[in-house]
C-alpha cells in the first residue's frame, strides 16, 4: 500500500474551501490504491519551532518539543508522498508555517550544492520521495498562488525529493454556488480526482490535468463585479 500523509493547513479544516478541493484529490489517490492519512494543522497542538537546532546537533532527528508532532513524525517517516494543502494567506496560515518549520528534524544537515543552491536532504529513515501541493486562493488569477508554490518547491528541493506538482485553484470558492458544484465546478472536482489517481498510478500528474484544475470559472472582470457586489450586500446587511 502506498502511504501518503496529507496536511491541510487551513484553519477552516474540512468545511473550508481547501478541504473541499482536497477531498476529491484524496478520493482519487485512494481509488488508485493509496493509504492517505489526513491531518489538520490547526487542530493539532504544534508548538512553533524554537530554533535551538538540537534536532540537527545535540539529538539528531529528534525535536525538543513534546506535542502532537511526536505522533506525526513516525507517520511522516513511513510515507512515500507528502501532500501539503493550504489556502493562500499572504502567504501561509500560521498553523501551516508551524508545521513546515517542525519538519526540520527530518532533514540531515549534510550540505550539498545542487543547481548552485545549498541544500540538505531528508534523513535516511525518511521514506518520502515526493511532495505535492494543493493550494486554493480567493482572488481571480492563479498568480496569487505563486509564492506558496515557490515555498513548496523550495521545501522539496531542500529535502532532496521530487516536487510532483502544484494543484493550483484560484477563485476556488466559485466551484460551488449555494453549496452545490456548478457545472464548471464539477469539471474542476473531476480533474482533482483524476490528479489523485494519476499521481498514485504513474507517480506524476498529467500537465493537462493540472490545467483543468486551475481553469478560470469566469472572466476576470466578471469576477471583480460579482465579488464587489456581494461585498457591498454583505457589509450593507451588517450595517443595517
Ligand atoms: C488572512 C487571509 C489572507 C488571504 N490572502 C489571500 C491572497 O493574498 N490572495 C488570494 O487570492 N486570496 C487570499 N485569501 C483568500 C483565501 O486564500 C481563499 O479564500 C481560500 O480558498 C480559503 O480557503 P479556506 O476556506 O480553506 O481557508 C486570504 C484569506 C485570508 C483569511
């Protein structure tokens, strides 16, 4: 069974947009035979890294903090795939950032220069071979996700593993209308399911599938007008 650990960094957990975008991706992974373990960074007690770097020096591989990461580390060590799922929160929700910093004990600081950059690697007891990103954002253009994509790419490069793709979903909330997927939204959800299957079945996600996940659900000007209208209605109602 191919093991995957999925970390959803959205404070909105399963009811959030990221959780609802992630669900069909996980379904696809499981349909292709993966065992996916899903965790919500915001629901776990994860202390911020305090920067002593004992996990590199005094006690290699061991974090000094005693919290819920203690249970997660063995699962991370056994997983083949690490899925990072997050909304864009200029750039990340704090809970997600805390989780990412706490990956430090899994890295071995024997430095190499790769493509001109100073890089470490995951330790030999870490099975992860690839990192995948699922990112949602509110505004229209996919470029809002670029910073988060870059962060995930950097983590994969620092760990010496493959970055197996970014599922980028801008104006993600527009997948649904009144709680139900729109016709266009349904196509996106299907593409997410397909992406999960492809990742587990072939080890990579077809570029066409990634394009389908990110496809615009309306024009940019229409998006702006609809958003401004609903903001005015919501704030008017709040004042009234
Ligand atoms: C604090 C905060 C910062 C955000 N920053 C951005 C941003 O820079 N660009 C963007 O497109 N959306 C931004 N958003 C919108 C969220 O990324 C978007 O609504 C996301 O799909 C929410 O997912 P969730 O429901 O799982 O939290 C922000 C939302 C919050 C609350």
